[in-house]
């Protein structure tokens, strides 16, 4: 039985050693999603715009939801606030929904002894980041048109997204390995991601939740990036460095644990797949 390194340093070494392969697989994943469609990769731009319009109509027109208590908030303002949260949640949801079937969908790679299976999770993580960046461009364009300026704190967006990316990588390693042995994982994760959409501060601020339940909403794995993205993009304030620091530490721990789990269980993939 082959022994695979599981230490945190191996994550960096593996990513550096196979960086060209990761780039190629990510490019194939992004382009393959739109292969044969009329608009091609332009769908990555059309989809967030359509979803932004739909969510804004449902929550600000049908349900008449408002972020502030004053009621002087425009629909464009609500759309900007909502869309900012959707960018962070989109990275998380795409990785979680695709992770359980990742290894199962690549049987040819699994049966190749020399293929570095640990790079597969990076492909869907970076693919989700690509789509998030497209959505971010749409958001910043809308913000600039609506308000006529851009908050300088937007330069801090990478510092907020990086811990989320690390967390998603760790969870993707864990779920992609678990999904090989427990096929129900994808169904369970699908339900949990849908529940998290409504149990995270996505459509409402945490301050709108009764104080007795705020701690539960704050424990959502996407609560910190959603809240801090709004701080730097929408309101032009510095992020909560303490919350972001603790979130980063937790993300590093999850990434290390998820990678170790993947490496220790990968020897049995070929027997199951």
C-alpha cells in the first residue's frame, strides 16, 4: 500500500509541483461547462446577472424586503447588498455540491497510479473562484454606475476571499473522499447547502435575527466572508480583523484535516470506483 504525505507542507509542495496540471484541469472544467452552447463562456457573465435580477425582484418587490430599518433604501442598493453575499456563498455552494461526486466522475484518473489525485479538488475550487470573479466584476460595475464612486476598501476583497477558498479546499478534499465510500453524501450535502442559504446572513443582516439565535447564524461557514465582503465593498469600512483572523485559523485547520483525510483514504478509491 502506497503511503501518501499528509502534512500541511505537502499541500503547498503538491500545488507548486503540479501547478501546470491544475491550471489545465481548471481551464478544461470552466470551458467544458459551456461546451456546445451558443453563448459559450459568456454564460458565466449572463447567469449572475439573471440571478441578480430574479433575487432582487423576489425579495425587494414581492416580499418588499429592506436591509435598513429606515425604508429609504433603493432596489439597486438592495441588489448590491444581496449580490455581494451571493458571491461568497456561490464559491462555497459550488464546491460543496460538486465535491461528493468529484472522484467518482474521474475513474480514469483514479486507476492511474501515478496521477496526483490530490489536485482534483483544486480544479473545482478555482473554477468556482473564476465564476465568483466574473460576478465580482458585474457587482463593481453596478456599484460604480449606481453610486458614481468606488470604496477604496475594495482592495481588501482578496484578503476576505482567501480564507473562504482555503476552507472550501479542505471541505472539498474531505467530501470528495467521503463521497467515494458513501454515495448518499451528495444528497445530504445538497440539503445542507440549501438550508445554509437561508441560515446565513445572505438575505438579511445578522442584526435582524432575535438575539437568542444570532450565535447560530454566526456559526454558518459563510457568515464571516459574507459580512466582511459587505463591509469592504458596500459600506467602505475595514473588516473585523479579529473575526477574519479566527476564521482564517479555522480555515487552515479544516484545510489541513481535509487534505490528511483525502491522502489517508485515497488508496481504496480504485477498489470502490
